[in-house]
């Protein structure tokens, strides 16, 4: 992986982590505010899980394989 590719992945990772954090806050706010729109809440949670998977994939790509 070139340095430019690694930097692009790190930038994308930072964006995804920020979006994941924002969704977490939005979900918490919806839950605390009382009866929430369950469909919207479910969609937000699903998007949050998708982000988590994308974050894990990028982190795996950034970490070198170490043979013990």
C-alpha cells in the first residue's frame, strides 16, 4: 500500500468514526426524548452497524499482517 493510499484510508476512517459517533448521539437523544419513531430509530441503528463494519474493514487494511 502506498503512502497516499494509506492516508486516504486514514481520512476515510476518521470520517466514518465521526459519523458513527454522531449517529450514536442521535440515537441516544431519540431514546431519551420519549416515544420515538421506531422505523427511523431502526434505520439509524442499521446505518450505525454498517459504519462499524466499514470501520473494522479499514482498520484491518491499515494494520499489517504479523506472522507470529
